[in-house]
C-alpha cells in the first residue's frame, strides 16, 4: 500500500467515524435548537476553526482563490456540498427518525455516478462497480433496518432528505469538475462561510429565533460535536479524500456511516447489534471489495504471473543445460 493509499484510507476512516455520530448528535440537538439555526451555528463554529487552521498551515499565496475555477469550487463546496445538503438534512430529521434519515442519505453514493456520468469524463462505473454500489446499499438497509411502512410512506421528511442527498452528490461532482488550484483545506475553509450565510438566511426566512434556543450541557455538546468534530475535522478528511479518490469513491463514506453509528451505539450506549445488522456489515464489506477490485486488472495480473512462471522455467532449463554441459565436458576429458 502506497503512502497516498494510506492517507486516503485514514481520511475515509476519520470521515466515516465523525460523520457516523452526526445523525445522533443532530437528533439530540434538535430538542434545543431550531433546525436551520442549529446548522447555521454549526457552520459558524466550523468556519472559524477551519479558517484559523488553513491560515496557520497554508502558505498565504496558496490561501486565496485566484481563478474562476477556484471560485466555482468554493461555491460548489459552500452552497451545495455543505450548506444546502446539511440544511435539508437537519430539517428533514425533524420529520422522521435517524434510521430513515441514514438510509435516505445513503442514496448519495448511488446518485453520485449519475451526475459524474453527465459532468466528469474520468469517473465512470463499470457493471462491477454498479454491483458493488448495490451491495453497499443493501448492506446499509440491513444495518439500519427501518420500519418498512415508515420508509415506504413518502412523506415530507423523506422528500427533504432525498433533496439533501441530491445536493450532496451534485456538489461533490461539481467540486471535481471545477478543479482549480486551491487545496481541499483552503477550498473548504472558504466554502464554510458561504454555507453559514446561506443557512442563517434560510433560518431568518423561516422565522426562526435565537430566543427559542434552550442552552444546557447536552445542547452545547451536540453543537460542539457537529461544529468541530463532524464539521471542521471531518470536512478536512472528506474533501481531501474527494480530491484524492474522486467523487464516486469518496461518497462511499455514506455507506460506512450507518455501520459506525451502529457500532458506536453498541460500544458506548449498550445498544444491541442484531444478526441482521451483522449481515449488513458483511454485505457492505463485500460491496467495498467488489468496488475495490475495479482497480485491479485481473487479466494483466495473470499475464504477469504467466511471464514470471515462464521466466522461472527458462532459468531452470538454463541451469539444467549448464549441468549437462559440464557433465559432457567431464566425460570427454576422461
């Protein structure tokens, strides 16, 4: 495994673990915050933290957007991939359960290849990739195991969540399309203020008020988690992974999120992990394995093995000939 592969794997794990706690933290925080104001405050905190981090770690000449593509990447990040996606997630969760929200948002990796096929020339899924995607989604459904009646009831909450999944998938593809010279950290740092402004505007138009917030320990912990951990830190990992691995593979994070949430509930809250959920873990793993096998050219690998085997046979033949030649010389000399 190369250094780049290890970094991508590390970013995937960090993003999965931190995003995995988002659904629980959001559901807890919505008892104390209006939904749009909650997500706006989240981005206020994340923006301050990430801008400070970017200023401390990025050379000044590489910090500012310089080209139209840089600006397009910042807007795709702030308005779509972060702002609108999370605004719809927070509002949607006020109308449904965390389990249903998790499975609807897991449509993101399925929607991403659709947009990628329209916009990106270098990201396509083969039949094997589509099979891996399908297995991953089935695994998510087994892990989450929502009430079928509730899932099939197409209410306003699921419609809002689906719109959020669409916004996230489209945003990630447009970020890849824009390219630009900014690092993922600098691009995200500039995108977060746009997300915050958008969500404050939506909160204001919805008539939400800061006077309705109930401040207590649980509310502060929920806001700190979604702002700093599932916000600034997770975004550094996720958008770095997006640049390194592409939109399709980066969004597989949303298949791992329900697994992390289920295991976290088991480890920290004593929640029971059902046999169905274990089957879901295995199914998601198989889906990842099928997707990962796309990067392996099986035919070329077999050809290399055949060539190596042929080289070994040639070496053995040569050694045998050397032995025969020496033997003949000895006989002649006698």
